[in-house]
C-alpha cells in the first residue's frame, strides 16, 4: 500500500516537528499546524534547519533537502488540514485536549477517509477515539524521541481501528524509513510496557540497598551492554515525566503490583531534582564536566594458573568453563576433582541441587540465580556471583558477600574473574543480584505481553532494540540465558520477598515446564 500523499501534523513542538520532517522527506506534502503562531514558526525553522544540516552531513542529498522543504507548508488554522489523508497529532499528553482536537478534525475539517493517528505514549488510543466521528479511522502511531533518529514506530490498534486505517499508518511509517511494529491498545502499548521494570526494579534495588545508583548503572552498562544505566535514562527522560507515566500505568491497571511507582521517585521530584533539564536528578550535571567518570576499557584475559572446578550444566556454566580454559585454567567437574590437585576455586552453578560429587577442598563461589547467597549457603564461607549469558559479551561480573564469607573466597573470586577479562563489582545479597533481577524482570514483562497477545515475539524484540537501544532483543536474550535460569531468579525473588510483583508470566512457566528452555534445547520464545 502506498503511503499518504498529504500528511498533516498537529503540534509543532520537538516531536511534532520531527514527525513533519520525516513526512516531507518521505515525499508527502506536509502541513504543520500549531495554534500558537510563534511555536509554528519555530517548528518550521527547526525543520528547515535540520534538513540543511542533514544534507551537509551526507544523510541525504541537497536536492532531497530542498525538495522536502518545498513540500513543507504552514497550517496556522486547523481548517488548513482539510486536504490531509493522514493527520498525526503531537499535542501534550492530556486526554481531553487530544479528544477535542480529533473531535473537531473529524466533524468539521477532514474527510471521512482521513486517518487520525495519535502519537500518545501513555493514553489509550481507544479513549482518544471515543470522541471522534467514525472512530474506526483512529489509530496510534507512537514515534520514539527523537523521531528523526529513532528507527521505530509502533502502530497501535484501538478497539475500533479498521484494517484499512492501520494499513495506511503502517505505509506512512514505512515511507518515512521506519521499522513498523504492530501493538495492541493498553498501558504503554508494547515497547514502553515491556521496559517498565528497567527503571522500577533499579529503584527497588536502591531502596533495598543492594547497590547505590552509580553501581547499578555501571553494572547495567558493563555487565549488560546497555548504553545507559536506568538512573541515567530516567534523568534523560525527566524524573517527573517518568513519575507521571508510572502513575498512569498503575492507575490504568487498577493497581498492578508490577507497576507500582517508587516512593524514591516521588521524593526526588518533590526536591525539584527532575534530571538533566534541571541540572540535577539522580546525578548532578555540572556545566563544565560529565556526571560520571568514563567506564574502564575491557580487561585483557589470561594468566589463569591452576585448577578450577565448575559444577552445573547451565549455559552460564558451559560458557564459564570455555572462558576459563581460554584464560589458561585447567577446568574439571566435581566428579573428576578428587583425582586432581587441590583446586584454586570451586564455582557452584547447580542452583541449589545436589552435585554429583561433594564440593569441597577449596574456597567457593556460588551462582545466585536460584536464590540469594544467604539461602543457598546459610552460614557458609562462600561468596556469591552472578552474570548473564552470553558471557563472552559481558565485561563485568557481580560478586556478593554473606555474613560468614571468607576473605580467601572473595580474593580468589576477584582474581579468577579478572583473568577472564572481567571487571567485578561488589553488591548486596539477592537472587540475581543487580543485572539478573533487572533483565529477568524485563523478560518476564515481555512474556506477559506476548502471552496476552499484545504483540509478536519478533515485534517485541525489534521494539526493544530499535525503540530503546537495548543491546539485544529481550526475548532472544532470555532464550540465551536459559528460561529455567530466568524463572529461577523470579521464583527465588517471589519466595524471599513474598511480593506479588515477582510472579512469573504463565507463558514463561509453561515453556519451562514443557522443556523449551531456549537455545540450549532448540526452542524457547523462538525456534533455533
């Protein structure tokens, strides 16, 4: 289906101007409307400036920039949008404002064939459409900020959205050069919903004093490959904006425990610490310097000298054994350890199950996936550790001490992971430690969304990578980690915390029950 030839954009702010820039570059005659004449002129100037800067940087030809500018036209009156085949609203996130705008457009301005697309990120498309003449023409087109840069558009079906209206919106997004995914109507649609735990679980980790802000963010960057940690991201978006979204999610879901806002955010906003825009949020943003020190470069691997025992047959255990061998260590299983010299370190990845042979004769490090260190080794001398596959791509391993952990276990664990080329970070005791808790919660939310039919697995993963710059699709990542590992972390959190928000998605549990554990078994959320 070809894209619309005449596109209107209602709202000339940052998002509206970005959408209008995409529309005129796509070849559509583009009408930009704003009731504030000064805002309209600012938006037009911003678009024309961006078109010229893009040409200067080689993003498109100068001729293309000039042609796009020629297709851009001011629409100072709402009635000027009458010729449009598609109108995208980019008005402030107030339901009545959007409803009134679309009601006027549908009743007084555009033809019955014109599709009305709301760019809302937090309101229901169905609620916006309820005020519109012929609500089947209303869809969601959720662009991600900044719209000209981000490669994703969510096309959202409201309760009455027609197939033809959705098809036109998809065609418009594709003509703009975007990857289009389909989403059902609901709080946060697909992408923002799946990402809810990224910030909320980080705030819970802070509240429980598992780790401070800078450590949580560093673990996510170095251990998980995220471009920003959750607190950096919340500061970038605006802490007040994030709080409003959290409240909206919680209210629309009638109190879903997974989406409960954090009191820390409320206090931060009350203190006027709104993030980058106010110069202070979870971090301070001095004008002359960065808010944090640069991350260290990856460490070189090598220098392993001696024997390590690795117990368990999980994907992480297999990848650890490979990395240890590459670093120069001799690696053996517990069953063969009795015939070998005393090991330097024993790594227990059995998840609390009894190993085939006793684990003894050296300091131990226990993987905190099926529980906290305190639950897996009560009164013991071991330290805890956690990392997520693919192990070769992570640059940091988390370590945790118990009340009776010995210095020898701590020193040897640090040295061992250092020889594998990994930085280490000491955090508090918890199932999954920091990164495991966050990523497993995000994977669980994605499993809820998939199981509820809000989008396909491919669209969820495309949305997370293209809309939020995730290092990889979250469901593909869960398959790499092992769905049994993900479920173990969630069940351990539910048991130790006695909180409903850690309940596992039914789809995730059914996949594990059926033996579909991800890449290790050839099938999980995807087939391999």
